[in-house]
C-alpha cells in the first residue's frame, strides 16, 4: 500500500539589510541570506523566527517568508 504524502506548500525564507525601513530594497543583493525552502508554513515560520531573533540587534535587518506554492500554482491558492 502506498503512503499518502501531504501536499507540499513550499515556502522560502530569506533576508538581508534594508536600505531603509520604509521599503523592501536591500543594501546588497549579493549578501542576501537564503535560509531555506520549507514544505509548510509552520516550518518556515520557525526558521524565520530563529533568524529574526538572531539579528534583532541589527535595526535594518529583515527576514521574509515567500509563499512559493502560490507563485508556482496561483489558481490553487
């Protein structure tokens, strides 16, 4: 009997230092920190929270969660 796998809802977690806090333009795209791709929002959020806490002393540092599954299959969102 084959195992039923849960649907993958891929999420990308990444961040970097922003030019200013009023937008989402990064200071240096080559220094972006790609944390990883996760199979669901819960795991992505845990990774995001860890990185956000590690860098909370850097005022311009921000991390984001991108819902890749909505970009890959927008009609299924």
